[in-house]
């Protein structure tokens, strides 16, 4: 075969062209391989709205077709907290956004707000079906859990700081979420709600008149068992609960408030006798159980003469104080284990002395402690030893001094105080150590 000059010229080019083609294919392959990661990053950026209420779709398992609305502030913090704000019957996520101050508080403190929104005709959350009252059972709680999971994945949120709050139907859902998912939520705040499973029905109805009318009463143990039954075998920490109710509520009547207190004190294993009682605002009575500080295991606020529509602007800040998401209040001491308090008093006509022994009955050392107790009416501390006491009356906190901050397992420390009284010279009825209720004896 005779090659023409053109053939001879083309022959040496063939390997060069093959090499160039191979390089092009490799470059194209590399581009295609890296495209999904870049697309994923772009999608994540697009799913990060700032300072505007935004609907999120495709957030995960959603058996009851809820809508998800999200508010992310411009100054969202690294590893932000999440507050799930749950609306009332006839409401919506946008209505909750417009009618409460959580978005403005998010602007101030840098957390994210999730606003679930019902699409069924009643615009009430399902807090009655067997599915809703079981962890992972289906219905609205599963959809809300998916919203939380999506937000955690998308924004790298702090899984130890996830909270729920709600009004009316949303308050009932707050109870349900804390019962179904105690490993997800750190605390909740329920405005005009009912206990977990109080609204339970088996006939498909969303409404339980007996519960709404406040005629269902159970023992604390029975109420607590309903919560524990939502997630059988769970032995971890339980979410703290803040409860709000008006005494003249004619929709979800006031007895439900007492039943909620029974339930959540039992769930936490703390006394139903308040560790502290005060009135932070006119016509309010606040009781704290299992602790005296801003982050007691259970806090309950009763509003005298207030009906069902009790939520008012400014209450959200108090919710954040309970959650620990604002700058108000001291940081809590590390939780203590089991403890015992023994007290003896010696009284005279207008005064008394009290000698208090604190015993660590647990298996780990206590390093730094605060002893909380409420003085009987008419008593006020005039001086003390072994601790600093503040305030002088009402709900008092005794804080260790430098030489007795540590209490080894089985060891005790002794403190005491002198007080005036106006007739009642008795000792406090309950004590808590770093928020944990102590036995007395």
C-alpha cells in the first residue's frame, strides 16, 4: 500500500488525537463526578433563608401532610438551638409567626424557629389518635419530628437544645411531643393545654369532651405511666415542662392544669409539693417543682381570672428563660444525685434558728451546690452560716461557700440560719439540691 503525503502527515497525529480525546473524557468524567456535591452545596445554600418566614417542602416523612414554615435570623448562631412553635386550632404556621414574638426573639438570640402548620379542615393538631400517642406511630408528631431532623441536618443545630411550645391545640401537641420524643426535646412550654393522652380517642374523633371539660382525673402514677408508655423502655432524661393556664378557661377547663402538674412531676420523680411559690406578676401564681430556679424540672403559672386566650406578648421571653435561651437567670449548677436533708429548729417568740444537714446519698461527688427551699409565710432570714442565703424570704437559695463545696458520696455538710417569724416557726417542707428534690428526715 502506498501512502500519500496526506496520509503520512495524518499518521503521526493519530496518537496525539487519542491522547487529547482521553484527557477530555477524563476531564468530563471528573466534572460529572463532582457535580452532585456542588449541586448539594448549592441546594443547601438555597435552603437557608434568612430573616423571612419560608415554607420548606420535602423535609421528610410526613404522614398527615403538615406544612413546614421556618424562620432563620440573619445572625443565626453556630450550632443554633431550635424552637418548635405550634399553633392553636383554626390557626396556621404563619398565624403563629405573626401572633407571637418568637421570630423577634430569634433575631435577638440567634436560634431557629420551626412553625408546623395543619392542613386538615379543623386546623387542629392530632393529639388523640393511638398513632399520635406512640413514638414513631404516625400522624402529626412524626411530621414534626421530620421538620426537626431536617433543620438539624441543614443548619448543624445543637441536638441538646431543641424545644417545643404551643397554644391550646399546640399546647396539647407540646405535651405529646415531649411524651413521644423525650430524647429529642429538652423542654416544653404549654399554654392552655391538657396532659399527654388526656384527649385520647379510638373512634377517629379529634375531640374529647370529658378531657376538655376537666372531668378526667387520674393519679400521678397513672398519668406518668401514659407518658412512659409512649416510648417503652426509655430510661434517659426527661424534658422539663413549663405549664400555663387561666383559672376561667372555658374551652380546656382549669382542672387540666392540675392534672398536667400531676403528670409531669411524676414523670420527673419529684414531689407535688412546690419547692418554690411566688407571684412574678399581678394575679399570677408560679409554682416550681423539684427545684427553685428558672430551670426547675416543672414550672407552673396560674393566671387568676384569665380565660382560654391567655397568651400575651412578653410571655415568650419568660419561655426562653425557662428554656435557657436568653441571658436571663444564672446558669444552673450541675445536677446532683439523690440527697437527704435533715433539719431541726429552735424557736422563741419572734425568732428561730434552723440547723440543716445535707447528705449526698448518691454514688458520685457533688462539686458545687445550691440548696433550694421555701420559707413559711412570715419568716425571713436575718443571718446564716455555712452558706450564703438569697433572698431573705420566700423561695430561698442557700449556696455553698468555698470550704464545703464538695460533698462526697455518703458525706454530709451542715449549715444553718437564724430567722424572724410572725407566728409560724416551722421548717420548710421540701428541699432541692441543684434542682433535684431531696428526701427529708
